[in-house]
C-alpha cells in the first residue's frame, strides 16, 4: 500500500499544485478584471462629474441671465411709472393754466391749422364762459372739451386736447423726461 499511498499522495500533491496555480491565475485575472472595471467606472464617474459641472455652469448662467432680465424689466417699469406720474402731473397743471396762457394756446393752434372761417372752436367749459361766443374770429361751439381745445371744420375735428397731445407726443416726452432725470 505504500505505492498506492505514494501514488495518492503524488496525485494529491499535483492536484494541490494545480489548484494553487489555478487559484493564483484566477486571483490575477480577478485583480486585472477589477482594475479594468474600476478604471471604467472612474471614467464614467469623471464623465458624469464633468457633465454635472457643465450643467451647473449652464444653470448658473441661466439664473443670472433671468435675474438680469427681471432687473432690467423692473427698472424699465419703474421708469415708465415715473414718466406716467410726471405726465399726469403735467396734465393736471395744463388743466389749470390761466386764461391768458389758455387763449394763447388756442390762438397758436388756430394759426397752425389751415381751416375755413366757418370752423368752430370747442373750448373747456370754464374758458367758454371767459371767451363768450367768439374767439380769434371763430365761432365758439356749444360742445366742450375736458382740457385744451378742438376745432371742428366741417366733418373734420382737430383734437388738441391736452391729454391727447401728451399721448401723441409721449415717446418724445418720455425720452426728454428720462434724459432730464437720469442725465
């Protein structure tokens, strides 16, 4: 049995060597595979991190851009409100101008228009009482306006009410007001 024991021992020894060789090879392959997978995972992590950084930068830029737009809109709205307030005050002052200044305005308006002698001048209620039935050689209409004047020549009405004149010239007035206030 000693030969048999020796043979079994030799087979076991060879099997042990083979098992150790396979185990060593497997460990090396496993280590190589793990390193490859770790590198692959790291590359994917790097790509994800880069995309995240780019998205964060893009998001930051969009937020800043939106904030700048809102800020600009708020400034424009504040300026528009300021201009409207100034024009509103101007209109109130124009409605209260003295009769000499008012009649001077009506006279200049009549001179600037090419109207017939049959035209009628439409005045404010207060100025109609001051002017009477005729102003600058034109008949005063029974109708009245809130401010300024209007001239009716046949079917054509020239609207020179202060509110209408301010609205018509609003763009130019707005530029001038903002230029005077903000330089």
